[in-house]
């Protein structure tokens, strides 16, 4: 599984979807549902859950992404597994 710094991961999002993060899409590795940050906000979820929680099947990235996600190094001692971009 690929590992990125926060800046590298955000660069991938910017290159793929542009500056407006509400338009970024992520895919749940469990049910393959695709959701955007904007959809999460409309449903009342915090925007940062778009890459770590599936609204459809309630799966959480912290349970693992079956090799389909990414690892983001938040700081020197903290890594998180996230859903991949859709």
C-alpha cells in the first residue's frame, strides 16, 4: 500500500479534482460506494469523514482498506489509513 505525507496526499487530490475539496471523491473499499466531501456535508457528517467513513455501509478505514486505500503520515508518530480517491 502506498504511503504519503499529508502534503503529498493533498497534492494528488488537487491534481485529480482541483482546489475545491468539496468536489473530491473517495471510494469505500468494503462496498465500493463513491462519495464526495460535499455529499458528506449534505448528510450532516464532518468533511474529514469522506475519506475514512462510508455513509452507505458504515465501514471505517481504521478497520483496514484491504490494500485498496492509502497510508497518510499525519506527523512523525501518527499514520492513518484512508479510502483511496475514486
